């Protein structure tokens, strides 16, 4: 039996971007959008703008930073993931 695969930041970012569920709060969102509307507008403007960075320019790291901001700096509850 092999060890479970830990996803990289890039894999998580790709999966969340393709999903219809917000990667932070679990609410419904549009595919190809980083977060649901509520979470997106809870981010500082500069961080929101950075979410338009291509993957080749560091999107996965910026997405991770945005998720950390939402977890630490807002009162939006984090979804429980299976």
C-alpha cells in the first residue's frame, strides 16, 4: 500500500479554481474564479488584483496567501474538508 499523496500548492490551486465550491468557506462559486464573492471581497484590493497572476507567474503562492489571509484576518468560517 502506498503512502497518501500530499497535493502541492499548484495542484490545490488548480483543483480549487476548477471547482464550483469556494476553497475557503465552502460556498458556491463560479469555476475559474478563485473564491466566492463574499471571500473575494473580504481580501484587500491589492491581493484581489494579484489573483489574476498566471500560474507561471506564481498564482498558486498568491492563492495560498489569500487563503491564509481569509483564515487569519476575517471572521468568515473555514469549510471543513473531507
